[in-house]
C-alpha cells in the first residue's frame, strides 16, 4: 500500500514504479531529510499541533533510523518512491501511530525543497573548503617563484617576460572569485521553505522562524508558490561550479602544454601521470586532460537543469525531480576535480631553466627596448618602428636583441647607449613592471601578502 494509496483502486504499473521512483539517487539526502523532519516535528510539538510525546517519539525514531542508515542496515524500497517516503515509512514501522503525525502541515514539495537547499549549502561549504586548500597551495608555490622568469603569451605566441609566481597568482585570483561566487550563492540558498506546503501554505499555526533557527537558516521564503517551485539555487550552484570547472580546465590545458616535449616547463609526478600500453617512452598528463574533459560534463549538467526548468508552470511539477542527478553530478565532479587537481599541482616539478630559456627567445623584451627609446625622448610609435626593424634584423641574423653590439644598436638609432643592455635584460624587464598587479617580484609579493591575509580571514 502506497502512502498516498487512499484514492487509488489499482496498483501502480511496475514500469511506472520504476520510472518515477527517485530513491536510487535521492537516498543521499537522508541526513538532510531526517534533520528537516526532526526540526519540523520539534516545532509541531512546541506549537501544540501534535502531542509533545509524539514529537519526542518521532525525533527519537528518526535518530534511530539515521544511525541504522549510517550503519548500512537499511534497504530502501523502490515502491516507497523517494527518500522522503522511505524514511516516513521506516518511522511508522518503528514507532507506530505517532509516526503518522510527522507529515502534518507539510508536503513533499516543501520537504524536497528544504532537503535540496540544505544539501546545496553543504555542497558549497565543501567546495569552498577544497578551493581554500588549492589557493593555499598556489600561494606557497607562487611565493617560491617571484624571480622565476618565464615567457608570457598572447595568442600562444611569446609576448613579454613574466614570472611563474605572477602566472600562478593569476589562477589564484580566478579561484578566489570562485570562492566568493559560491559564498554569494550561499546567501540565496540559505532560505528555509517549509511552511509552503504543497503550494498554498497551510492552515496550521506553524512557527517557520523556529524551524529556520533549528536548521541554521538565515531567513524563510516569502512566497509559498515560489518556495516549492524554485530551483534557481541549484542552477546558480551549477553555474558557479561550471565557471570553477572552466578555470580548472584552462589551468589543466596549460599543464598539458607545459609538460609536452616542446615546452618542458613542468614535469608531472609519476603518481599523477599514466603510461601507454604500446609506447614505452610515454608519460601522459591524463589527469589534467580528464579534468579538462569533465568540465564539458559539468556544463552539460548546467544546461540540463536550465532546460528542465524553463517551460514548467507554477508550482511543483514532477519535472523538478530531474534536478537531482545533474546537481549531484556537478557537485561530485567539481569536488573530485578540485581534490585531484590539488594533488597534481602540489607534486609538479617546474623546470625553471627551460622557462627562463623560453623567455629569452621570441623577442619578449621588444616592448622594453621600445620603452627604452621612449625614455630617451622618442615618441612611442616611432620607437615601435625602430625596434620592429631591429627584430627583423635579428631574425635574419638568428640573434636575440640582447646579443647585438652597441654599434649595431646605433645603426638603428643614435639614442642607444651602453645602458641598453641592462634595459633589455629579462630580469630588468620584469623588475621594472612594478605597477600594482604587475609581474615585478615586489608587486607579486604584495599580491601574495594580501591574498594570504584574505585567505586567513575566511
Ligand atoms: N521525489 C520528489 C522530487 O524529488 C519529491 C517531491 C514529490 N512531490 C510530488 N508532488 N510528487 O521532486
């Protein structure tokens, strides 16, 4: 007999039982569901809506069910449809009549909204925890590479010299925004929907604020229809996670490039690389590739959520049960990727000689050579042209700008002096970029100090 079987004359078709049941994936909401029910029952007892003894029996019973589930002693039933009805059924089997009073003034519609919000809050806390670990790791590594010169790129063409510390701190900023984005999202998730009932609230004198307080919510929902039909908090979480995956994916792409024989900027640890079944020499950056690949899967979760929600009328519709698998998948994938990425990143070996050599080729100091002439009084556009000619000359001769003789420099402009060699050295190029946010060691150091203070304040 179904919990809702009263008005039915026939059994549910076995195919439908299987089709609409969500217990195979929503079982993981059991902690939230039990905590929500304990708070609801406590409030019902306090308000005198159900007898205090029954409220106590319900809370005791639910705690027993929780420990049984955690001990692996519970087999959920497909017939009981979802986690909410499975637990209610277990409760009634356990404590009898009192269990049947739990659902007073509540619907599965506000119940599932509550569970998902609680689960989402928890997911945000876990994601932020992993992001903080990663940020810490990036800060520590960046601090060791304030003077590690490497080429900076635009269009994947060598552009200007930067440092590894500066490059890594760019990712720190992205991950910092990912943290604050999730924190902003948290505020909108942190709203308690119980009391909305199926859609139109309830006639019982519920104390919604009390339930919110018991469950650690900061506010209660303001409209019962919205409370049960809103899943934009799931979509917002999936958006935050998608952006986070996009950042991880870009970083992974760089590590794939950097670990190639052509770059040789990094060497991945054996523990985070894999081999080939046919080519004995291979050491592949599979972990980075897989994270890059999984970003597509998480974007898919976001699209699926948006699409499921876009055409459904108010209030609850069963379509909304489809929120869960995508939400869970986005959450699980992101948290796992953050953990694995952190392990991979913290075991990287940076080949700083190769990076320095890479910064030396490709005329990355051409802008600085032009700026040198500007400081000697030439308008920038003219300086640009002079250096362009020098670059062309160097390409023909197969030399770097810093390898020209003073006479050669002077054949392009009389403004060149002995100090040009110092001005176009890579270290000078970097050290002189001491604008705040720039690659100069002192600028990156200031950034790292501020970043540490921010991280510690979280
Ligand atoms: N398992 C359902 C879900 O996840 C719970 C809400 C069911 N409500 C209903 N009216 N059928 O959406």
